[in-house]
């Protein structure tokens, strides 16, 4: 007897387990790829900006930290919270400045990335989005 291709195909189509497994595998691969290609890079850029802010804190933070030696534990906690808030605002201000600097017309350094390559200049919307994503990443850490 000849093989019934229609019946065989119907059995394959009715079995949704393989399709479900393939879809699950595809979604996991997409999630991993998005995390590697985008999220980790956004988090790394935000961490670099935050590290720069910690290395060069504003004067107000330095003053509040110095005042901590003259307060009790509750006062130190409040000063620490104030310092964290000021550092967050300071870091976000730096990101805003970097976005503005990157948007300047004819800015030779703005079109050069960390690797030193010149090439495709990002659109102003992309530059603003990069800054926004870095800020969102920073607020997630609070």
C-alpha cells in the first residue's frame, strides 16, 4: 500500500508539542540575544557613567560625607540617602551633558566611539534614546 502523505502530515500538524518546544527555544534564544546585544551594553555604559560620577563626586556630596562624622547613626543614614540621591542626579546630569555634546553639529569627537572608529553617525533620536536607556538603568539600581 502506498504511503498516505496527507495522513502523515495531519499527524505532524496535530502534534503541537514540537511546535511549542520550537517556539520556546526560539523565544529563549531571542531573549538571550537581546540581553547580550543590548541590555548588557546599556548596563555597562550606565555602570561606566556611574563609576565616573563616584570617582568625581560633586562638592555637595563631599560635604555631606564629611558631615557624617559629626552625626549619630540615624543622621548618617539620612546623609547616605541624600548622597545617593545627589549622586543619581549628578550622574543623570552627566548623561544629559553627554547627550547634548553628542548632538552638537560638527563635533568630531561625538561621532567617534570608544574603539576610535568613525562611521555611521547615529541619529539624534538614537542618541537621546541611548541616554534615556542609561538613565532608566540607573534608576533600576536604586
